[in-house]
């Protein structure tokens, strides 16, 4: 008997991944969360970060930004607001965008500073996945 999770990663636009995995780690809203075969039923909000799906010696990496994860009866469903595969991310381009944001003059309003900080967090998370 194969002790694997049936896993799907979906966005509103497309199906990004579908297959069986031995182990999955997602970036939940309040930290990383791991899933194995026979995990208790759970629904959680996703944060901004990395998804790791491991099967044997192979690992697939994705960037995720918001959404929900559900596991029930060995079915793991990741419904992401925004998600990208590692091979869709360009490390050099992301580094350039980070450099531009960090070298630019800081805005005066706190609202604009928060927006820039959030965008930097997302860019750094994408870069982490692209660098794997």
C-alpha cells in the first residue's frame, strides 16, 4: 500500500501541480506546516512563502501568496490566491527588483512604507524559491 498524499496546487487561473507526494510543507499564515500520510483533517489559511512537495529523493518547490490548504482522507488541496512554480521564477530579475526597492528613497507616509515592505517580503520569498 502506497502511503502517499494525493496533492493538488490550484490558483483561480490554473492547476499548477497534481500528483502523489510523500511529504508536503506549506507556508501557513502563522508559520510552516507539514503533512504526511494519514494527517488529521485540517483547514488553514496560507501565508506568503514556499511550498515543498517531496516524493522520494525529488522535491518540487513553489511560491505561494495567500489562500487556503485543506487535508482530509489523504487528499491535500492547496488553493492559492497566487502561486508560481520554481522554474517560472527568474532569480536575476528578482534580485534586480529587490535592489531597486531597497535603493529607492523611502516614502514619507507609513502606508507607502508598509506596501514597500510587503512587496520586499514577497520578492524575497520568490527569490528563496527560485534559488533552490
